C-alpha cells in the first residue's frame, strides 16, 4: 500500500475562515510481529506532527482504523489547546 493523503475534519469554529485544512500522509510498514503505521499531519500544508502506531493488528484495515482514530483525536486536542485563553501574568498572582 502506498501512502494515502487524506483530508481530515477540523473542529475549529463555524466560520470557515477560522477552520484549518488538515491533511495526512499515512503509510504502513511491516514489522516483526505486526504492522506499524506512521502518519504525518499537515495543517494548511505545513507538517505539525508525526504519529507512529504499532501493534499486533489482525488486519491492515484494523491498523489503518487505529491510526485514523488517533489522528482525529490529536487534531481535536491540538485545536482545543489553540482555542484556550492564554494565561496572563496577573492570573498567576
């Protein structure tokens, strides 16, 4: 299987100008005892993360589903952190 470039959903605000365009490049690698999938995550064309999932998956489809789920969770967590109000120096006192 060659790497797949997939568009991923954004959980950013409803205003389309606020939404990031998320894509990924997913590729499998055969390992001793199982499959390993790596995925590069791109926000608006800029790579922001690489995720590696390995394990004893029964099928390649199960491994791909696991990496896709992890990508979606990572994006949701990333966007949540970006949308949080920054801590001000006065808030620390």
